[in-house]
């Protein structure tokens, strides 16, 4: 049999390794199985939530959620705050930087698929000892300058898919960062919306509480006058003083919550609490949308960025199993060098001064006390862990939607009851005012009617704010409108 020429052997070895490079050890990623419910709740929700109330909301099944979903509340001031938060929030900046870092790591690892080349040039001034064979002695001079230039090329064939699995893992990690960024945007927008709703609610509660305090103060003044005239007892005065003190006690807490909420809103928008310019939110300027988008249950897993982030973690863990397995198999390297060396710079690459080398190597761990085997088992356990965490996130997503739908329906009835109670208290106050003007009831009775009306107003304010918060919670539970941005390339 004819022997192969020595110069062909490295080329054939490279070709053989390249042919083997089409395989990658380890499991190929498969998307985890997910629940496939036909509806979000145990009993089918009606198409209209709160249908028998004053503020029903229609569920638009399958309707896409807009990227700027917060605009459904009809507040320009709210739209401005959310836009500012998305542009200036430092946590969002950090998430964007983390995504860029992950993407660069993928690009860096992809370079391992290609050969790397380095060039070097090394001049050296030397003096050799007498009696040695050297260029200096041959030329009759003890001193000489040696010029050496060299090109080194190395390539590690990805025979068992170590590089491919590593790139796959890094790409999945980059996907995770992308979904985490979208989740951070959704959470930030939701936090701004909820902070605005809370501020509006607190302002209305403070206004009503101040009215209650004014009424209680007026009642106490009247009782003091009646006590001096002998028409009221000291116990009556003490009881009214207690009632007034209790009303005053509620006000500082509400004022504290309002200021803390304002500070939170400023920080969410990337400002310090002392910076002025933030608008003041009122419930009258926030509109409850009459139509609510509702993804189909089959769409929820794809629409929730936190679920997609958890899935990307599963993908990364799956690839890491392949990395751990490939590390237990032989690693191949091909290298070559070409260069020249001469005492004359201009003669470095003449025929007599050129050198070259081709080499191949294979490395295999034969004994490591089981370290690589246990690393593989650890990677397999990490895959099982990430898969379990993914299932937990999916189940939590369905629970979020179900809980929010129940909240919308029940809070609609609560608001209707609170609204009716406020109207009834208002009618009672109106009648009491007329009776007091005609002399049928005393001033204290009128004050009590005023107090009852303001308390009913506070309850209605709280119920109204809950309805607005429920709407924001549903949109957040459904995943917001982030996927539209991924498709169209929006970043705002």
C-alpha cells in the first residue's frame, strides 16, 4: 500500500477532525411541558366583570396588549411619569448593561469556532562566547543582532461540541437577560402606575379626613357651649374630645404615606426626593378602562417575560450538561508556525532563514478522582432544578391572572356598594341640612351626618383606587405589551 506523503498528513487530520465536528454531546434542548388550561379560573368568568355594577369592564379575549398599556388610564401626567421612569431609572440601566454584557460574552465565545493567529517580531542584541558556533563567529564579529519574525496559527476543532454547547449556554443566558430586562420594564411601569393611583387615593382620603376633623372640631365647640349653659354633660364633651382625637390621629399617617409615596415615585423616575416638578395625581384624572385585554391561556407562557426568562435558564442548564460531558472527552488542537530568523532584517525570509512547523495534539484526562464526573452530575442536577423552577413560575403566572380576575369582579361589587353608601350618606346629609334649617334637628345631628358622609367618601375612594390597581395588576399578570417591542425592535 502506498504510504501517504508526510506533507498531506496534517491536512487529512484536519479534515477528519472537521468531519467529526458536526456532533455535540449532551442533551439537545427541548422546551419543558407546560399546563394547558382552557380557562384561568375554576368557573368560567363572565365576559363582563361587574356587569351589575356602576362600572363594568368588558373582557376582550385574545386582544393584544399595547406596548404603552398605561395609556388606558387616560392621564397625560401618568404617561409622562412612566416615560420618564423608563428613560432614567438606574435599575433599568443596569439591566440593559447586563444584556449588553451577556451579548458580548456570546460574541467572544463564537470566536472559538475559528482559528486564531498571532504575529511576533523579536530583535535581540547578543554576544556569544568564543568557541561556540554562532552567526557572530562565522562573520568574524563577537557582537550581532538577531531578527526573528513569526506567524503562529492555532485551531481547536470542536469535535465533541464543547464550544457549541458553551455558546448555546451563553446565548440562553443572554436570552434570559433580555427577558429579565423586559420584566424589569413591565415591573417599573406597573410600580409607577400603582404609585400614581396610591397618591391620588391618599390625597382624596386626606381631604375627606380633614373634612371629618373640621366637623368634629365644630361639634366639640358646640358641646363646650352647651356644657357651659348646662345642656350637655362633661361626659358628652369628653366623648367628643375622644372622637376628635381619633380623627386627628388618622391624618398624620395618611400624610406620611403620601410623602413616602411621592419619594418613591421620584426615585422610580431617576430623581431624588427633593427634586420638584412631579405632577400631583387626583382620582378624577384617572379613567377606569371599560375594556380589558385578556390573553388566551395558551398564550400566557409566551407572553410573560418572567416565564420566558425561566425557560432560558432551563436552556442554559441543558447546554451546561453538554459542556460538562464534553469536558470529559478528548480535546484536540492543531497549530502551525511560519517565520524567519537572520542577523540581517532584510534577509529574514530568504530560503536559508525560513522555518515552519505543523503540529497536532490531543489531551485527555485519565484520572482526576472523579472531578469531571461529579461536575457532570452537578450540571444534570442544575438542569432538574431549573426545570422545577420553571414549572413553579408557570403555575404562579396562572395564579396571578386568576387572582386578579377574581379581584376585579369582587372589587367592582365593593365599589358599587361603596358608591351607593356614599350617595345614601349624601342624601341623608342633604335632608339633615334642610331639617336643621327648619329647626327640626340640632346642629350635632347635622355634624354627625357630615361625618357619616365623609367616612362613606373615604370608603368609596379606597374602593375606586382598588379598581384602578386591579386593572394595572391584570395587565402586569398577563405580561404587558413587551412582545410587541421584541418583534418591532422598540426600546422605549
